[in-house]
C-alpha cells in the first residue's frame, strides 16, 4: 500500500513572498527611484562598510556594494528567510555582500562596525522603534551616517489611497487603526520620527518630504502590483472568503483609477 506524505503548508512569510515574487520586477521599477534619493543623501564612499536594514530581495544591498567598491562591504539584514533566498541568488559571486536573517531591533551587531546605515522602506515595522534605532546607532562608528526613505501618510500616497478608495465599496467596515503601530505608514509623522531618532542618540537630523511620480509599467502591470503587495491587497487578505470573485468585482473601478493615475 502506497503511503502519501502531505505537502507542508506554506508559512505566512512564504505566502507573502510568493505574492511579492510575482511582481518583483515591476515593483522594483516603482520603488527604485525613491530609494536612490536616500542613497544620494547617504553618499557612501569606496571602502566603507554599510548596513542595509530591511534589505528585501537584495537590490539595495547591491546598489550599496557598487557605491563602496572596490573594497567596501555591505551587510543586508531582513526578518524574512524566504525573501533573503532571493537576495542570496541576486548577490551570488559578490563576496563583499552578506545577508543576515534577523530583527535589526535586537540583533547583536558588533559595536562601531559600520560607517553608515541605509534603508528603503524597511524601518517602519519595528515593535519598538526607539530600541531599534539605539541598536542601529551602536553599530555605527563615530560620525556614522544614517539615511532611509519611508512613506508619508496614506492620504498623500496616491498609489495606495486611490486603489483603496476604488475598492472600498466591496470592503467591509475596517477597524480603527493606530497610526503609530508598526506598518507602512508608521513613520508618516515627521515629529514622531525626529523624536525617535533623538531618543536613540542621533543628531543633525534632516527630514525632507519628497514628491515623485512613480509607476510599475503599463496599466495591467500596475493593477497586478496593486492586487498583490500594495495596501489594497493587504486589506483584501483580511476579508473572510475574499477570493478571485470578490476581487473581480472591484477590478473595473480599480482599473479606471489606475488608468487615471497613469495618464496624470
């Protein structure tokens, strides 16, 4: 009698990363210009050692490695083992880049081991952001630098708020949300961010609001990204019995909204 072994269920991390992987390239088109702004502010120099916080699939770590070449090094840190598998493949053959699966809030970095720290949308999810930035600051050498890019308020991010409004007719009432809770928009308040950094011991803090029109390709591609990894996708994931049928009900309004955004 043949015995069948059950296929292990995917972890929540693997499910999330599978959705991200489906739209990884167009999403990178959307995010890369915003990350470059922070990279320019950081101004890494050849020979430096840089920490990449929430490094994801490794794109920013490789950008940093090119900036500190030929002798500099980069350490990318991320909580997700599944996404770091992509990063490892992307950086194959680049010995100056290594990756660590850990929480940057608690990881025991060697004190004063980095010249600079960087993040592209990877610092808004700490359970205790002050503790996290204290830990990051300890990892920096004297006069070490920090630069990161984070989202402003949801209402100021058209790529999230417009599709969400288009889908709202098909969404049940959403519970009240703590704006300071870990999540994409946790750093929307610049006064809060400044306070966190000051309590962590950082000085000469500059916070600059930037506006830039970005996209991930044609209309169908933008809609695919929206449906998998953006805020509307996160809301759909919380709705009981929300399968393809419910999403297709919203699709015409979402498509119309994304079309307007693309032609703006």
